[in-house]
């Protein structure tokens, strides 16, 4: 396999039928052998607030792209623009609250599976606000037939380190919050992000202050294996050991891995350490595929020793 995964993986734009006459635009990355054999599983990549699906497609350097890296290793990756972004922005200019986004995503994934092979099922990779959608989807999907293997989430905690209702918090006026130290990124990352960035839809922004309460209500219903990664320079969320232990304890999952990514800011998948993070993510996907939905017998209650910032 060459280091340029685009030589072995196809990335194309598609639309997903999300019901109610809503079509979600999406990026689809498939292994080169996709026409001859089904994928092992399908990774669903959910972007954060104010971004689009291209967040996962690398800032100008193919090795940093989760889509091409994963597809080059045999996985299909489906990265939708969440409701209110991309192709659905005209129909949903104010976006949707989390519960409605989750219902729409479940519909889109069930309909995708009717027309495409999904292997062992779906694995969710999510960033920031996309992680909220991942947890909401997981909490609501129990028993509805949607085959979820696990989820790997970066840039999402359950207790704010800042006031999310402060002016500029949901926009681009606070680069330190959205990025962390600029040395964590190459210049191409900012050019790439500028093509993807836009305002957070109003109905999303209105829910920001309520996330701690929302998390506490839905966490016990989240039972799939989880890995939660916090950048070394994460500034949106409290991520001290005690706070992470509390977060893990509230979740209904039997497997909760807590990890840290050194040398990274909030936008991990756009940074210099993106490849390292994505390889760890794919390692967790391998574990979920091997162990099944029940995962390991007990959660990890706190960050690994020596990893606390």
C-alpha cells in the first residue's frame, strides 16, 4: 500500500435519503476492491458545529484524511453533512435539534443499508457536536434494528470549561477555543477549514448551553462501546481526571475508553497528529468488530495513569 491512500481508495459525493423529502449530502470513501467484495463494516463520520463532512477528508495531505486512510485499510467511510449543512441547508436553514437530527440520521442509515452492503454494521466516528449526535443516536437506537458496533468521539466532554453562550462562542471569533495552539496545525489546515466553515444553524446553537443536562439524561441509555479522546490542548471542555471519571460513570456502556492525543488542539483531525489519532481510532474499530456490541466486561473509569494534562 502506498502512503497516498487516494491511490487505493475512491472518494465521491452522494446523497442520502433522510426521509420527509430531505436529502443529506455526503462523502463516501470505499476500498479499491469495493466492487468485488463487501466492506468489513461502514464507518459513519459525523462532523462538528460550523463545519461540513470534508473535515474528515484531510487538509491537503492525503495521509491526514480519515476517509482515505480507513478506505485504504478495507473500511467504507460514509461522512454525511449533518441536517442544516451542505445539501440540506436550503431546506433546513435553522438546522434541527439533536433529537430530530438523530431520527433523520437513523432513517438515512437504514435506507443506505437497503441499497449498499454494510458488512458487520455501522461504527460511528464523531467530532465535537457530531459526538453529541453520535451519543443521541446511540441512546435512541437501542432495539430499533440499527446495527451499531461502537463509537469513537473526539472533542466532546460533558462539563463546559467555558461559557458556551458567550458572544462568539459558536462562531469563528474565538480561534483559541476552536483550534488551540496554532503550532499544532500546518498552514494547509486553515485553508482547508476556510472552505468548509460556516455559521452554526440557530437551532443547534440554541441547544449549546443545555448539553450537560442533556448528557446526564441520555448517558444511561448509551450502551455501545465508546472511546472518548481529548486533545492535549482541548479548551472547550473540562477534561481533568475526576471529570472524565464522572463522565464515564454516567454512561451505560460496559466499555468506555478514555484517551488523550498529545500535540493536538480541538480540531484533532485537521492537525499534525491527525494520522496518529486516526490509526488509534481504527484500532478501536478493530476491537469492536472482534468483541461485538457488549465489549469488555468493565468500563475504564478514568484517564490512563500519566496521561493527564
